[in-house]
C-alpha cells in the first residue's frame, strides 16, 4: 500500500471532471486500498479520486468513530435528495479551513462497490454530507466554491499565508 499525494486547492486539477469507471478490476481495487490508507493517515473521513489526481468516479469514506467502516462508491449516482441542512465542512485539499455549507439533509445514492456489485444506500447526517462533498469533487467542485466570493478570496489569502509559513 502507499500514501498518495493529495492535490491542494486551488490546484487546477481539482476542477477536472471524473470519468465513469468501465471495469472494476484489480487496478481499481489497488487504488481503493491506497486511497483508504491515504485518507486514514491524513486523517480524514472521505477522499475522492480527483484529490489524488486520478480523474475517475471513485470515492472512499469512513465516518465511523472507530475508523472500521470503509465505504467505497464507484460511479455514484444521486437517486434522491430531500430537505436542507447546513453543517460545517472541511477538506483534505483545503487544510485548516472549516466553513458551513448548505446541502440536502437526506439522500439516496446508487453505486458499485469494489467488487463491481451494484448497491443503493440511504444516508442522513454526516454520512449524507460526506457523500455529497465527495461527489462534488468528482464533478470538479471544491466545497469552498459553494461559499460567497468574498469568503473564497479570504480563504485563498489564508491558505497562501499558511503555505508561506510552513515552507
Ligand atoms: Zn474534499
């Protein structure tokens, strides 16, 4: 297994739209394992392939307290979204930034697992937020782009300062 480098906002490659996975084979399963390891090591609760510069429709996440409930979504499709909720989000590609984002409260999502088996999942709360956040990545969207332009400008300035200080 390997820890993969995570693209950092505002890297342009975070705006690429991910392609559908045609065949779930061993190379995909290897990427799943490496992405899971990268996510747990960060540590984070979700990671989209886009963030490790692989532009295919693959997400891993684990919102469990014990980090023992890895969920894999290949070619995820939002089947239903209901209600509205605002909650604070962060992102491994935007370190140190936490902002409130408005999203659907409950969703139903269909996808393939790492064995290529179709499943559907109903999600609420943190799991629903995390799935929507990661599905945004596959479309080339980073969560801060859902905020006002003023906030985005402030965030970019803050990140620049952070990076200068750690270099
Ligand atoms: Zn993210």
